[in-house]
């Protein structure tokens, strides 16, 4: 079985979060993101800032709720704590970037251990 990349995990977290709104709502959001903002589902992980902007244009302040759902799902899928400064505001894009870095470090450590074994 192929190892999942961070982008795969993030896309699944996005899909889970949007699914909680209902399947037709999820499909509608993906449709609007692609057709109005040029953000294809497969490109979300590499264009997280644009994705965030698209969500805010669609939902206004309600986008924060979706961002929280995505962050919760991502956290559950990564199975590891993030390194986060306690006094730093939790901002969606920063959280995703911190999760990406944490995942990369964990994968790197596993890879080093595997080569030593």
C-alpha cells in the first residue's frame, strides 16, 4: 500500500468537513470553488491561501466554522500533536502549514528509523 502524502490527508480532511454540511452542499462548494475561483478539488492542498479566500467569499464569517471543521478532521487524521506557540493566534493557513511541517518531520523520522533497521 502506498504511503499517504500530506496533501492526500488534507484533501480527505477537507472532504470530511464539507461532507458534514451534506453531500449536495459539498458538491456545490467544490463547483463554486472551481468555477468562480479557479480552485480545483485536487489543487486545494497546494493553493491553501486561495482556498481560504474562496471559502470566505462564499460564506463570509461562516467560513471560520468550515475552517475549524477542516482543522479538527486534519488533526484526527494526523494522529500527532502540532508544535504551536501558545500565544499565537490560530489562523487556518498557518495551522495547515504547521501541520504540513509536523507531518514532514514525522515521515522523515520514520524514514531514518527504517533505514537503520
